[in-house]
C-alpha cells in the first residue's frame, strides 16, 4: 500500500519509522509538514520520489534513512543511503561513500 497523507497532520511527531513495511508509490509531500521530526526512516520499501526539502532543512533532524537508489534524499545517512545531514556527524568515511562538492550523494 501507500503512505497515507494524514501522516502530514502529525506535525509534532519526532520519530517516524516506516522501515520495511512494503509501502509503494511516491513519498508524500505531506511529510514536509513534519518540521519537528528528529528521525525519519523510510528504507526497505518500494518508494520513489523525494524526501521533502523542509524535512532536510529542519533544525531538529538528526537522522534520516531511505533507499537512495529509488528515493532522492539529500539529508539521508546510514548503510542503505550515503547522504549527509548538515552539521551532524558524517558516516562517509565509515561507509566509503563518494561525496559530491554540494554534499549530495555521489555516483
């Protein structure tokens, strides 16, 4: 199934783990309403699209993981996705991930 848009109404949520739930379809834009989120996990699903920029820009965000072969996530990290969270500890050296000058995922 898909991620329901009503999740975007949970504006005070701090941790959202949707990992490994067989979700399919696009990442919903309503996730961008979760401006207080500290951790977002959407990996191990069949999702496509982009993690909303407002989540990546959140001062509260500490960790985000996604399947970066399918989902664009400029702020993701972890073993599944090589990305960066600005001003946070980078795992690039540990994961041996290529990094582009703009901080995005290398190819």
